[in-house]
C-alpha cells in the first residue's frame, strides 16, 4: 500500500467519524415529527396553563 492511499484511508475514516458524530448529535437535539404532540403535552399542564421553565429558581431567590 503506497503512502497516498494510506493517507486517503485515514482521512476518509476521520471524516466519516466526524460526520457520524455530528449526525448523532443533531438527532438527539431534535424532536421527531411523530413525537411533537407529546412535547406540547409536556409543555402545557392539564389545566391549560403553561409550565414556565424560564423563571428563576425559587430556592435561590430570597
């Protein structure tokens, strides 16, 4: 195996690994279209009010 072919194989494997890791990361951060309804149900309480997740922690405020 000559030097150019060895370099090509190493670069190909590294590139493929990086693309695979990026795809896995993107897949974990997004919601599948068939799960969007469940996400909305979690965001709203049963009585119709929204769950505010941006409020500061009440244990930290005096």
